[in-house]
């Protein structure tokens, strides 16, 4: 046994002995109610009995006060309660109207009156709205909010953004069917208190439901259904106690509805249609769209007072037209006249002018030309892959526009069930289950074939609560969570040609035609099954045990958890192959430049296995009646990931060949993960109406299998791409006489001795109750995260010592090099040409043994500071509302965790060895964020006419207003002028001082958002002229600023995420009409709903994120026309109509 294994085993064994076993997130989903029972003189009443009875099920739990009059009742199911308090010599007090919320620690004190026990006094009140016992910053989204606010797609997790410190990721990859979204997680992602979205923990009834990327759960469309199945959920945003673990971000903790003694439920139908929607700012017409969303839920008793059941089903049937356009060869280029008859093909030269026929012989001719069209005979049949333009609009004379409305078909089926059984006053058992499957079918831009993306999820859990006594309660829980993502899978051929094997290369028998790329067209031909496909599966087996012990002034919690993760990924790289051309003429004349194909011998599943263990001890110490100290210690560790079937094949350094490695292949940074957490909650005026709270804690982020699986699955032996370059004319499509090799193999480099990845979180918050139903909160929240994973798409570049750091930035090498013009034969010598060394030799990349290097470094740190404020009013007199504001700033050295470009504004290959070039705002940073919501149940009139009362009564209104600043973005240069040589260059321009880079009047300036006159190609002081490549910027529109020289081999100072995109203002509004029919049953209600999203139809523009939008200079320094806006971050106005039957 290795020393690392021995240490891991020893630590685990010690914790087992100390804590009975160990946790990852041993928190329970029930509420804890505690308080003090006193007499009229404010002296404690020991031995008082409190019977806490659920209003829904009638099940009661009894607890007894200790010598200090203190009581604690942990893990009570959320809901309404009636509490009966009795003690000898005092009247019995019956308290109604007590509502407990998910995962909360709530306080309710009692003052008994002297009298007979048989005398009952009824009072109605709520628990304190101010948090008096915990330093944790958390908020609850109650059942009314989940059910009644306007909610597009009915995704309950999206309501988490109502809380301060919670930001939805607006630059997340879209859900239109590409592999990019599925490989980054389907769910709608959230950043909580400046942490990465993959640092959150989503739980349903205490079971973690994170997906295979450790992101938010969700379907292919991104939504987490179950609005009618979720009773409520809480959002823990900062400084939770030691019972919570596994990560450092937010905890979204939901609890499913349960059955009650009455039979209740609903049936619903929601309708969306393009006839109810407005046109998007950038669309020519309103895209076809139709969605039916329907379902039913119901719950009730199997045995009254004993056994209860609840179930829910929700389905979606959706058709969406994805409007767009693709370029196709013009009729002239494909060699046909207006009637479709063959003729000589001709092309317009790049400089313009008359159309020039393709030659039949001589230079530029095809090796085997068709005698009529002069197009190569082998290429001619493949023109059928490209539809003819419907309009004949010619873009440059050689291409035309093919307008498409791609019919995307989407279905989803979601079901859930819960069973609760009350064995006795000491034993309760509940079990939950859900299943969700959502396939989506999307055609390619040329309507050749469809591909499918499928999400499938299962959850099963069981929890047993046992009361040893009123002072000791134990909760044991087991769970299973399975998430599946099938990304880019073959669908069906829309045209027979897409599945015809006669168009294949023959390298792999019976495969359809290859991808045709680089043919001067906007899209690539994708025949059936020729997308890169991924199959992700994660199984999570979970077990927990939590004990609650009350001893005097100490409310103790301790417990353990274990989680076994099986994460499998199968990546298949374009099995039909890809031919690359250099423009339309090279395609028509059969002059391919290169060919790549996934080697079918290397299609092996990555099967990663990992175990997480943890344990905690938490003491909530009532140090004084008005001061509670939260003292906790947590330990958690994970094993090093292992492979179930084949060994890892990795780079053990950036410069050596890849090798097979056995265990352990990496040192374990989690063996010493002790996490102290301290906090306090102080009631300064001892009236329960104000609290001052603060805390500090260490929170580890465990390196799960998702950190490595995404990247290593695309390296040998799991995947291998074969390639051939410098192809001869006529090599398309059968590659006759071509040698294919594997020199483009990707190498995976995991940092061999990673540091511990952890966060230090802290907060200071003041909360005040205003009146009987309102609270105000203001506070400061901060965090510092160290050694986060950092990944790039490729890091095989020119680097140190060839690259040096200078006072003005990172400088790549340059050296003397001469070039000869092929026409004039004039020789030009550049004394400092980028891509060469001072000795005239070419600069070299780190590793000559592989093509790309996909690394995982644990080298990124981040800082977050925020002012958070909230004003909340609970439901009373038919009105509830909440307003939240966050003024925050998140800075890091790269937000790329387990993939190079997790978001649309993430440069995919940041330079790992120069963190100064990576520092900037976090990709998900939003500086100012204001969110307000309200629900108003309008009072019903009381006229003599029942008809008038029915028409004017039962109206309900809801709204969500969001106003925030935009998301950050970066401007880049095209190509690789700096000669990084990694195939995925990111080169920054320079920014002029004293110049406003944003056009405030961009709406009236053709959406030109960036003032490009504030930028130049990279410049350096004239003192560095000898170190700079000045000639490569021959296309620069103006000379460099005074005192500087152009420097093509220098990183410019306009670095990552310096610019902020347009603001967002969005209002969602709903109006409901409730129609009650007491003759059917007391609560029977037919509810008509109209929900309007972006009701003001405000165009919220997305930051410049497309390739041409971000690129403001070409490789030679000439302006490229970038910096403009071409998309929105929110949809245009959409209206959803619905009908609900509620009983």
C-alpha cells in the first residue's frame, strides 16, 4: 500500500471512530424549531412539554424543555403547524399559524400564564422573521412564490435569482442542439456570491441532484420541471455551517410536496405559440413556435394520520422554428443557368470584377474536370448537398443565401412521487423518486439530416427519522442520482443523400459522406451521424447520517456521509471524416488542404470512479439569551479518480510524450481538508426584531471526475483523430494515395501535484423587522478562492524561456526572416519577424510529440466582494413582495474550470504561464443587479349581485422586475499575429488612455457598440523597437501613437473582460383569474392564467460575443469591422396562457 493511500486510510479510520462515520453534505431538508419557554417573570420553565403537530397530516412530535427552559425540534417537515405547550402550574397554550421552511433554523419563544393545565389559551403568530440563531445567509422561496410568479418554462430553480448575491449566467451556451451546451451541462447555471456555477450544490429532499458536469440539473431545454411538485426551496448563499460541504458556492435545497389527510391536487395546461409572441430584434419574421405543457399532481392519505402519498406528472410537446440563413454556392459557381441546365461554372475574383470561368486545363483546373461545367467530376455529385438559394441573392457573386426555418422537435416527460409513513412517535419514514427524459431533434443548416440530444435523469431517496428522546434525534438517508446526456447523436436523414454510403470516403465502410469545411460557405455539410458525439453518464450513490443532540445551551449536530461516483464519458470524433478546403474554388476544383477522421479503433469509454467521505461536528451554542455562537469543524476528502477498464494515458509533463500510468497517477490534495467555520448571531435589543450576524469559514471544492473526464475523453486511448495534410489535387473524396497519420493526437496533462482547492468565505449582516410582516437586510459578503482548476482547449504553444515578461506585457520572440514574393520574386527581410528566434530559427512549441495539449492546472484564484440588501414582505392581506440588490465584483485569472470555454464570453485558450494576461472580471460578473417581485391577490368585492362579485373577484397579479448592468467581454485580433502557434490564438489589441471605448449612442449607430478608435494593434515604447515585429502590421490604418511602435509579438493591454456589455431591463407580468366552485368542494378552483415575459418588449442586447463581433483587427493590423451587436440576451415579448383546475 502506498504512503498516500495509507494516510488516506488512517485519516478515514480516525474519523469513523470519532464520528461513527463521515460527510459530504450531511444537511437535512427539514426545519429546526427552537426557543425558550418562560413564565411571566421571564424565568425559564423546565420540563414543559411542546406538542408540535402538522396541520396537514396531524402527526405530532413532542419535545421537553431542559433546565434552562430551552427546547429544540430538528428535521420537521416544512409546512404549517399547531404547537401546544403545557407545564404544571401553567395554562396550556395553543399556538397556531406557525409556518416552518425548508432547512431553516427558526426561533419561537413561549411565555406561559399561571393557571390550570386544563385551561387553554389560543394565540396565533408566526416564528420570528429575523434570523436569531445562525450566521448563514439564506432565503426561502415559499410555495406561493414558486406557484404564482410568472415563470417561463416553469423552471423553479430560476427563481433562485430573486435572492441577493445570485446571478443567472446570461452568456451560457444556447440550447439549439449543438454539442457545446450538453458538454457544459444542460441546466440553467447560477453564480452564487461570486462562485463558479459548478461550485453549487442542488439537493432535493437531502439528495444531491447535480449533473455529470457538477452543474445545475435540467433538461435539454435547460429547465428543471416540477413547479407543482416542489413545496418550497431555500438558497444558502454564504457561510453555511459545518453540516454543509462538498463545495464552496450556494446550496439550493428543495423539498417535494407530501400527501396530507385531505385529497388535494391540480391539473394544468400551459400554451405558448408564435401568434402570441413579438419578433426578436434581429429576426426578419417571428419564428414558428408551439408548446403544449401539461400535467397533473395529487396527494392524499393511504391511511389517515399514518401513510401519505403524492405524485406529479408534467409533459412538454414543442416545435420550434430556428430561423437563420446559410450560404450556398451560387448558380454560377455550381455551373447551372437560371433554368437549372448545366453550363460552365464561373467565379468572381476576390478583388471583384466579372465572373471568370473555371479553366478546363492548365493552372487552377480540376484534375478530372467535367467537360461541361469544368467542376471536378468527383466533386460535382457533392453539390447536391447544398440546396439552391430560394431568392438568388448573391453575397459576393460566388455564394447565395439559403434561408432556413429549422423545425426543432422537443418532448419531455417528468414524473415524481413521494410516500411518507408514520410508524410511531419515534419513527418516521419517507421515500422520494423522480424521472425526467427530454429528447430534442434538430436538423443541420442544409436540411440534410437531424441529430438528437437527449437528457435523462433519475432520483431515488429514502429517509428515516428516529427520536431516541426529545433531546436526541437521528436522521439516516440513502439516495441515488443518475444523469445522462447523449449529445449530437444521429437522428434521421431528411434527404436520402445524407445517408447514402456511396458518398463516403471508404475508410470506414458503409459510412455516409464526409464534412466539407472551409469551402467559402458559412456552414459545413453534416451528413447523418457525422457530428462529434458524446455520451455522458454519472451514477451517484449517497449515504448520510445526521444526529441532533440538545445539551443545556448547546444544540449539537454531528454526522457522516459517503458518496460513490461513477462518471462515464464516450467521445466519438466525426466518424465520417472532414475534408478541409481553402475557399470555394479549391473545393470545386478538388484541391483539398487536409483531412481528419476519428479512428474507429479508438472509441473507448472513460469510466472514472471516485469516492467522497466527510464528517462534521457543529455546535450552536446559546452563549447568552441574545447571542448564539455557531462553531463547527468539518473534514472531507475524495479519493484520486481511477479508471475502471483501461489506464490513463497522460502527459506527466508539458514536454514529454504521453504514457500509460497506474495508480496513483496524481497526488491527492484533499487529505488535509479540515474546514473550521465560526459565526455568531446577536440580538442587540433582546426583542427578537433585530440581529447582527457574521461568520468566517473554509470551504473545500473537491476535484470530482467532471474536472478531468471532459478533456481526457478526447485523448488516446479513448479517442484518436487521424489526419492527412498537404493533400494532392483529386484526393477528395477517396483519399487515393494519401497516407493518414496520428500526429495530431491530443495529449492530456493533469497537474501532477495539485494544490488544495478551497475558498475562504465571510460575511457581516444586519437584519431588522419592520412592522409585523416586513424585514430589511443589508450586509457585506466576501470570498477568496485559491487553486481553482483551470483548463484550456490547447496549451501546446510557444512559451518560456522563448517568451519573456516585460514592463509593458508579455513578449513573444521575433527574429530575422526573409520572404520571397512568388510573383515579383522580390525578397523582403524582416529583422524581427514574429514566430522566429533571434538566431533565425523558428520558435518551437512545448511538446513536439502531440498536436494539442488539454491541461488541467489548479492555478486560478478569485476574489469577490459585494454589498447585498433586501427588503421582504411576507404574505398578508393578499400581498407579498421582495426587492433584492447586489453591488458586487468578482475578479479571477480565468473562469475556465473543466472546459476551455464554458461560456460564450470565455476565451478558450488563455495563456497558462502568464496569469497577468488572464486577470480580469469573472466571465459571469454582473456589477449591479436589482430584482423585485410581487404577488397581489386583489380583494374581492361584496356586492348584492353574485354575478358581479364573480366577475370582479378572484383576480391575482404577479411581476418580476430585473435591472442590471451587462456582462464582461474581450476584444481580440484575428489569426495569430503574435505566433503563439497553438492553433487557438487569443491576441489582445492595445487600448488608448483617456478614450471612452463604448458608444453610448450605439442604437442609432448601426449597433456599433465599441468605439474602435480607442484601440490599436499592440504597441510598445520606442525603447523596445529592436524587440518588436513592426512590419507584420502592414495593414494598420494609422501610424502608432507618438512615442510607440507597433509590436506584433506583444500582448496588447486591452486584456480580458475589461469591457462591459449593454444593461438588462426586463419585466415579467402575470394576471390570474380564480373561479371558486364551493358546490364541488371547498377549495375547488378553475384558474385562468396569462403570463407575459418581457412584457415591455425591451431589446436587451447581448455583449459582442460572436467571432466577427469580437474581432476588431485582422492579422495584419487592418480594421476588421468588429465591435458590433448581433444578438439579445433575453427573448422578445412572449405570452403564455394556461388553465389550472385546483382542488
